[in-house]
């Protein structure tokens, strides 16, 4: 292959949209838990917008998790908007802690390949239901939240460093 030839992978990467500029999470955490939560909502939206756009280029017509409408529906609910959202394996969860280990509140929502949503309880991880819309999924998660809004926590630097230190 000639050095001037472009491989399909190289060509494909050049056509991807530019990666988004994400909020400065360290600065947000310094401002406090509420700022970290808000920065995380914005970060998740930007990341999933980019992933969706890149997926459309890489695999046109291929299945992709329906996370953007779910994030929009969840973010419109004040009780969820004050929790720290995160995704793992395309499943949306909500935490009252802004750092690991997460303190998951309510349930989780998994976008399914058929466009529906599966909602699970936090503990035990029982399926609560499968629904057709992001709004219905969010309504189920809201029902799983405790009556009193949880206090959003951000561990102080000393305890965070202590948990990362290994004394063997």
C-alpha cells in the first residue's frame, strides 16, 4: 500500500465530527456538589450527542441506544436533575454522590434495541417495567425515589485520597 493511500479506517476517522469540549469537572467539583451535578448533565449530553453522530457515520442505520431523549426527559424533572447522572453499558443511573463509589438512587433505565426502555429498581435489581417512551421510563424512576430528596454529597479530598491509598 502506498503511503498516500487512505485506509477506510483512516478516512472514516477524518469524517467523524469533532469531539465536544466538555465542562471542566475538576473546577465544577471545587465549586461544590450542585455545580458538579450540573456539569455532569451537560457532559453526558455532549458525549452522547457526539457518540450518536459518530455512530451514524460508522454504522449508518445500525442500532444505537436511545439515550439523548432519555437524558432530556430525565433532565426536565427537578428531582432527577439534582442527582448526579451517569451511564454504564448505556444504562442511565442517578447518584446522590458526585464521585465513585456511587450511591444510586431510584432505579436505572436501559434503552432497548426495539426503542423501548427497561426500568430496574436499584436494590434488589428487579425489573419494574418496560415502557415505550423516555417520559414513561422517567416516571417509573421518579416513583422509585425516596420521598425525601437525598442530600448530594462530594467526599472531601482527604477521605477521597485515603480510599485510593493501598496500605499493604
